[in-house]
C-alpha cells in the first residue's frame, strides 16, 4: 500500500501591496491554526517534520507556506522582477502574513517562526499582537546588523558554499542526515534570495527602544534560542527577553539555528509543552 | 603542541568524495597559526598536495587562534561556537585574514578538512 505524508499542498492567490502572488502552502491537522514561517533563504519544507507530528496535528492545524520568491511561490507574473534587486522588507512580510491569515480565514492563529521567522515574530508581537493568540519566536534577537555579507550573492561563490556555511550554524550532535537535508534546501534557493531576505533581518529589524513596548498580556510570547546557534546565541535571546514584560524564554540545549529541521525530535520537546499551554488557554 | 599526522591527513582528505567535490579547481595555501606551532596546507588543482609547518604569513588564507582554542575546535563535540570556522571567527576570537572570497567559496572544502582532522584526532 502506498504510504503518503499527511501534509497536503495547494496554491492560493494573495495580493500584497497591489501585487498578486501565487502562494504555495502545505497544511495538516485540525484545531488551533498555526502559521509556520521558514528562515531566510529557504522555504516551508523546513517544517516537514513538524507537519507529520501526529501528537501535534491532533489538536493544531499546521500551515507552512513559502514566501514569494521562495520554494514553490514563484515571483509575481505582473512584475519585471528580474530587473530589480530582490529585497524582503518588514512591511511586505507583515502584510503578507496578516493577508495570508485573512485569506485562509484563520481565527487568531498561533505564529511560530525561526530566524527570519523569529525576528518577524517579535515585530508582530510589537505591532500586531491582537492578530494572534500566541507568538513563538525561535532564534530571535534585538538585531543582526552587519551579517548581510555580500558574499551571500556573489558571482564567484556558489550556492553550495552558502549551504556549507549554514551547516556550521547547527548543533554538532544533531543527526547528520537532518543537517544535510537542511543544507540541501539552502543550496536550492535562487541566488539573490538569501541576501535579499537579510535586508529585513540585518538592516530593518531592530528592537532597540521598542522591545520594552511589547505587551504579552493578551498574546503570550515565547522565545527560544539554540545552544549552538552562533548567529543568535542564547545570550542574545535572553537579553531581548529580559527587556520585554512577560515573555517565556528558554535555551534549547544542543540545538543550533535551524532547530525544526536539524533535530526535529529534540525541537518537539520544547514546542509541545508550549502548544499544550496555548491549547489550555482556550482563547 | 597539537600532534597532527600529516601523511595520514593527506590520504584521508584526498580519498574523501565530499572533499573532492567541494574542492574542485582549488589552488590555495591555508596557513594555520596554532599557538605553539604552524600548519600550512597547500591545495593544488582540487587536492591537498602538502601539509606541514611553514610560513603562515605567505599563505593566501590565514587563521589564528591559541592552542587551547584549536584543541577545543578539534574535539568531537566542541563547546558552543567552536563547531565550525564561521562560529569560531564570529564568536570565539579566531582571527581570519587573507583571501576571504576564496575562503568563502571553498568553505565546504576547508570545513571537510577540519571534519576529517577532527575524526582522526578523536579516533
């Protein structure tokens, strides 16, 4: 008998800032909706292990999407995108996430993001907490200025070299097959995507003087950083959490910058209790 | 001082399919200041041609750290941010200079050398 994954994929059309995008997403499960945001320079496949976790999907509807220009979400047909530099902005990312939630008719979903997703998690917690019942940001920090190296989009440096660097952002004891799958995905992004994504991550995102304004009373905020995440060390995540009133912060031992794909069985140990807590809130 | 079996390392590296793929067309010298000594790796046409003590200052890519830091870096499971060159440079004070474009382009090849060295030293 043929064995299928539980996740099913489809496309929807979403207009953001006047431009229509054909957006790919995969979903599985039923119950409280959870939007899953991938990291910079990759796509929603990073979430495939969580999507197959039946202990989670019994109570949660997991939705993993590809941002435009990532994975199966192609650049928009109405734009001469090839004549422009690809650049992800906070404004676009925010409008996209809120627009996707509305298009899918989600009732105050949980937002769970890693790296780029962790940054936008904190920006959503600051600007749009009412749109979510809980926000979980992994590998977040106050800012990441200066790590947008031009070598991320360089004609003499291959996408394979980029993915080799990503390997070292993961924990040394994470399963080798998982780490290799993670780097495989990085090697598949279109050449300008990583550096373009880092415009939001490394230039725009900055919670200096803003983190203190995040209110977690109506929308719980959870922050996690992996012990081996050199990009966003746990000390940076803790420093950010200490400036916010009421978040729950935890360091994830042995994990690195891509916890959901580099070591899914360890990552779920941290996420399951949080999702149980959110379920118990019942709002 | 770090004890590195150069001949064995050359055999391991050149016999490794992943290194062979990542190092295609690579010609460079990588000089490592190990605190108590030096190691210069010479790559020719995608193979590790020679390893041994030498003049690090004339190498095209140079990395410097204390012997203690290199020992941690080469452990099977190192402490956080010693797990690779990038984290070690960014968070543990390893100095890197020289041809950074080539270092980035051949990051996978050089990382593989360190992985094999790590494996040999922890066998």
